[in-house]
C-alpha cells in the first residue's frame, strides 16, 4: 500500500479489483447548498490481505456519484439517485483500485466501467487472469513460441505491472496470450500448470511479470473470442490487460487443456495406447488405408481358415504379430498425415507442392517459400511442424526486421564488461542450444519475410555453417572466453548445428524487399506455391484437430537418402552442362556450381514411393528451383536465354535446350516459368 495525501489519510493499494454497484445510496453534503450521493461497490475478485482484514470488520467500498459523471444537485432525493444508478449501472462490471481513508472506510479510486452484461453472478468468486498482448498488437509480434520460451526460462513478460495486479493469497493458475490465427480470427493461447494449482515463483513488478513452470508441467489450449464459454461467463476487460474468470468456470476450462509434452512416466503407467496412436498403428498394419474396409479381401478370409484348421488338429491357435512397418511405409504414412491435416485445417494447397516441400525439407538444409502474400507460406511451415508432432517450443518463427545487419541481431552478443552473454529477443540462441542438447527431437526455424533485410548480412554465419558436412557449429563468441562467461552453461561459445534442425524461410518479392544473391540461392530450394482457384475455397472446411504423434529425429533421418555421390544420369548431367554453358555464353553471372548439382541429385534420390511426381517431373521442378532462380536481370542481359517472338512464341537458348532434352523431361513447369519471365522482359525490360 502507498501513502497518499496525509491530510486525507488515504492509503491506496496496488492493482485492480472487479466489482459491481450494489443497491442503495447515501446522501452526502460536500458544502452548503450542495447535495451528492454516495454509492457502494461490492468486490467480486480477491482484494489485498491488508484490506481483507478491514473488510472483515464491516468496512465497505464507497464512492460518489459525481465520480460517475453526475453533477452536484443532479437528483432531488435518494430514491431518484438510486433509480438512476440501478438503471445505468445495475448490470455493469467495474474495475477499481482499493483505498482506505482515515482507517474508517474504503474508497474506490481509478474507477472504470468495463461494460454492461446480463450475467453478473453475485455469488461467484472471479479470479484475475493476466492477458499479454492484444488481438491487433500481439506480444512478440504474435510469436507464441517466444512467450512459452519466456515462461519456461522465467524471463519477464512485458505489459503487466503493479498498477494492474492485486497481491492476494489466491494462486495464479492461468496466463493468456491474445493474438490471431492464420485466417486473422481473434484467438487466445491459454497456458496453465499441469500438476500444480499455480505457477511457481510468480512476481509482478515494474519490469513486467515473471512466472516459472517446467516444460513437462505446462499445458495449453486455444480459445476463440466467440467461444460461448467465454462470451457467457468470462469478463474480458477492455481497459486493463486482465480477464476475470469465475472459479467454477476455471475447472471447465482446465478440462480442455492438453500437455505441452507428454510425460514419460505417464506413458509407462498406461498399458492402453491412446486412440490416436492406436488408429495410426492400425493404418500402418492395413496398408495405411484411411478406411479399414479397404483391406484386401484375401487378408479378411485368411484368419478364419487358419482358425478352423487349428481346431481340427487340436493345436492351440498362435497369434502372429504384424511385421513392423518399413521406412517407406512410415514415410508414406507421414506424408498422408501431412496432406490430411492440411485439409482438416482448411488450407488450400496443391498436393504436388506438399510432396515438393517435404522432399526439399529432408534433402537440403534450407527451404525458401516464395510467392504472393496470403498464399499460405507461413501456414505451410506451421502445418509441417504439426504433422511432425512438434510442440510450439520446437518451432521458431522469426519475423525478419529491416534493421538486421549481422548475426548478432538474431543470436545475441557478449557483454565483455560484465562477461555475460545477452541473447537476442528472437529466442533463436535458446532454441539452438536446446536442439543441440536434444538430438533425438526435431526442430524448425523459419525466417518470416526473409528478404526484408539483406540475408547475406544477418544470415552470413549460417551460410557458411549449413554447407559443412562434419561438426557444423555456430559461434556465439570467442571460445577462449567461455570459462570467464558467467552464463556459459546456458550459452556456450559454440552451438553444434545438427541435422535435427530444419531451416526455412518465406519471402515476398516487391519493392520493399531485397533480392537474394547466388550464395543464398545455391544453398536453398526456392519453392513458389501454386495458387489454386478461388472457387475451391467454397469446399474448404476447418475443424480443430488433435496433436499428431511426434516424429523423432532418428525416424526423420531414416526418411533421408544420401548416397554420397552424384547419381544423375549422363543425359541429365549433359543437360546441366549445356544450361551452364548457356548462362556463361555472354558472361551472365549465376552459373551452376558443383553444390547445386549435388543437391539436385540428392533431391531426386529422395522422391518417396507413391509420390505424384516421377523422376522426370521432379527434375523439371529442380530446374525451376535451383537453376531458373538465377535467370534474372534486364532484357539486354538475359534476353538471349528466354524471350517472345513477334508471334508470342517462346524462344531463346533455354527453351531450345529443354526441347533438345525432351527425353529427359517434358519440362512443363520450367517452360511455364521461362514464358512468364519472357513476358516480364517484354513489359518491364526486367525480370526478377
């Protein structure tokens, strides 16, 4: 409590209390010929302990109607004042800061009307819940993973201070992050401990709010703003970063939460598989059919025949265990899950794009999604993480800032005066350290709108490290200083960069962005998503889906195939030689290097069984993603490679070479891209 004006002897508490205006008023005469009326507030949420003692002695909270906007002498008598109070504020929630005046009675200060409602439950206890961010301005730019990382690390969350929070003995059970989903719909991420009744080591001060919870003790749930449970019961404040949830409703909410990570001991104690795991196992056994009736008829008839033969012979029937699924079958099941989950989530992706994305992700260290804004690039990365069964803490989205100039902006820096390493607020260093200490788990790092800054600057160390085959590692600071750095156990000088981390990026190409140099393009599969018809959107349905079973890093590594040598055919290699010669013909920069050829070979070797793309079509896709990205510049520079004649037919060295090697592939996609570039050259004299 803070001392106020000594003359009035007002002691004002910290934090906000939820309450309502009770019936009845009392006349007050602030001066000769002046009449005001005192109203009374009933608190619905906990009050500070020091106020609670006075409350037990019969004190009540009071204020004056002039504080509600009514002037002096506004009412002729108490009945009129009470009638107006009931009419205007009888069904309204208020927030106020408690105060104690002259040690005789409570007063309300900083009084704010929240909104009218029809469901004030005057017998219910409302629990205060902190809310971080707003729908239009989410905290950490909507990066929910960063919120979770701050919770787990006990780092401060900005936006909640002493002026909002009342110190009570009521345990803090819930933390809320306001934001929106991929479609722009208002959504809340809610987090609460799994076992304990409250967060441990909670502290709210001037620097923000600190919570602490272990990863295996954290549960989460999403709630939408139009959820009837919230609309009909929860007070969501408009003026303060608070919710007030009825205690009875809190138990209903808690039933909808799921663990952030499954506990190993829980798995050991439960002899029965979850329905989700059981369904997946059955699909594996039955050839990964979506419907069990799709099992071959021969398999259905075989078991009864064997049983009858055993009965005649008197021999006991032996149960035979189904063969464990092969790596190909596991990968096929994963891809089908990836495709199915996209449909269930209401995404409109071409199936070939999903296969292309998966092949690119497992065969190269960097995948870049390009295309128009709003075509689902970021959503595709999130969907892939969901299909892998990754938790939010295993997927990091880093919104790129135009001010980024070096890797210190995304990793952090060493303060040599204090010998402390200060990580960047991106959370990237923490994720990479965690990934290095958990090689059995998969992680995804996505640089969103990667070309808002020059990737060659802030991504420079990654460019060098990602191509290393043996012991790749990022360096945070000089290893010779490591023993002198106080927090070196959390932030070592070098972080091993293992193959359990998938690096991805999204780009929009417009006047506000930078173009990638060849050193980036040589290391990445650049995928432009196909945009389907808008009429297909009418058939989309969106529904909530359960988390998938997590794919371990070892399982994902089994999906990868790397022969270690180039396995392209002679014709395919001759094609690449001729394309490279065409690029060099007039000194055009951006030829095809050995690294690109090796990566293309690895991509083709990683085509999974059942893919809608055969090898010829996949080679076409690689020409688009690894070679044609270098065909850019003015008509004077690259017009000889692709252009349109007077009859609007495609001509140039590249179309000629693709037609020459038509036995290798039809090159449908490559010719389409070359035609688009030729049209841009004709219209703008330049293509990107």
